[in-house]
C-alpha cells in the first residue's frame, strides 16, 4: 500500500515538473525587422539605440535560404541555425552588386515568436554588437 501511495506521489511530481518546463521556440523562419542595436558609444559604454531611420531586415525561409537588406539590398545566401548552441551561420553568396562570398557567425541570445536578439563577436571572440529584431509576419 505504501509503495502505491509513493508511486502516485512520484507520478504527481513528475507531472508537475513536466508541466512547468519552459517553452522552447527554435523556429527562426519568417521576416524580422531590427528595432534596436546594443552598441558601444563614444564614451566607451554600451547602450540600446533604436533603429528608427534605417532598420535592417532578415527573411529566413524554411528551405535554409535568407535575404538581408536595409533601404538597399544587403545580400542573400543560405543559413544554418543550431538551437542548442544558439549559433546562426549566414553564408552570403556573390551578387550583382559586387558583394563577394563570405560567412558571418552570430550568437542567438533570445528567440521567441515575436523577438530575436543576435550578437556578433569578432574572430578573436570579443563582443562587437547585438541587435534586437521584431517579427513582422
């Protein structure tokens, strides 16, 4: 009898813990527009600055293609996103505007249905900037 009660209590706690797990969202697909950039100021401190005048856009397709632009074309290519490590790799292709193939690696700090925050680090591993995006589709 005690083992049945103990088993019931254990099952109850497992159920409670399972229902309290944080929702994970790993779908980066869609169109995103920048709303703020966290960058170094002239005085050396970092702060968020709104991107009202010339926002940056990313469009990520389910076929691993992406497009990047502001008020002018910015590039396109293929991407890979590892939700476990948070690594977003963009492989830009050469285009008619003279852009050469290159790869950019970002760290996804936050991703949910409405918000994406990505950081860029120099090849030496030093923080450079991060950008907050809002989903528009």
